[in-house]
C-alpha cells in the first residue's frame, strides 16, 4: 500500500476567523489520515498553554518530531513532523539566512518495510535570495545519488515558477504535474505548499484537501499525495 504524505501550514492554529483553535487543526489532521505530515508555523508554549504536538499525537496516533527555530518568552515556534513510520535517524538543519527570521528543516530517515525513505520537512524564507540559499543547502543534503527515495515536504514560499530556486527544485525533483494552489485558503491562488519526490514516478494523486473545516482552520490548505514503494513500482513496471 502507498503512503499518504501531507504538508500543512497551520498558521499557529489561528483560523480565518482570527480565533486560536488547536482542536480544529487536530480534526483536519484526522481528516487527512496521512502517514507522514510536515507542519509549519507550529507554536508551543512551555507554561500555561497547550502542548500542541502532544495534542496532535494523542488525536492522530502519529509520533511527533519538533523542529522549533525560535525560542522566545517560553514559546517555541517552527516546524514539526508527524509520522506513523519508525524513525531510523534524525537531524535538525539550521537554514537561517542573515538577519531574516530563523528557519530550519527536519531531516529524517524513515523505515518503510525493508526500505528507507529520506524525508525533509521545511518552511523556507520570504525573499528570493534567502530561498535560493536554502534550497541550495537542501539539495546538497539530498545529494546526487539516484538511489533510494527522497521526499521534500513543506511551505516552500516560492510563487515565481521561472525563478532560479524553482528551476533547481524542478531539476532535482521533476514534477509530473503542476503543483495545485493552497494559499490563501479562502480562494487558493499560490502553490506555496509542495510535496516533491525523487524518483518522480513514485508520487501520485497530489491534491488539495479543501474540506469545509480546512477552509476555516488556517490560512493555508493542506496538500496531500500518495508515495509508492520503490521496489513495488519497479516490479509493476516490468509488466507494462
């Protein structure tokens, strides 16, 4: 069976109505029924507040990995990864650029049957120069090897399809189809959230999750896709 991947910018659990409602995000996560979910703009408080990742773990049954980039006044803010697969190895990458807002990525190796999947979850910066530098670092992290399965999940913040950063991503992760728009949730126009896989033929059914609740819970809509196992895909290809 393929894995269901998802990426979701939860906007600190503040919905389109301006209200902080973590339970709405948890319900959307349950709607996704994903095996691996990259989350962005996750805010957790040390005192007097809800531990979001513990809440999401309890609601979904997925294990949580925190990737906070900002620590301020008892609040942690940044990325997170939820996974149903066992974690073989994990590294947190610092993608902070100059004096811009601190950014980072969660780099994990996940066990999937007899295979291992390399997954990087991130939230890139708002300026073109920042994103170019960050994408260059991420692609170096993936390396040049054609073997194995490599997955990039996150809010890439790249809306300029003809920019260098986008072309670099396309070169390493050839897209089978144009990424669907996920932002803003009320009327999606920009494909900021992306799921990219190498080899590209392992990815299918890329879709926006636009349920009524998802349209209200955050300013982004979740993006989902199916990841097929490398050996299963190669075996199926022999009969085509």
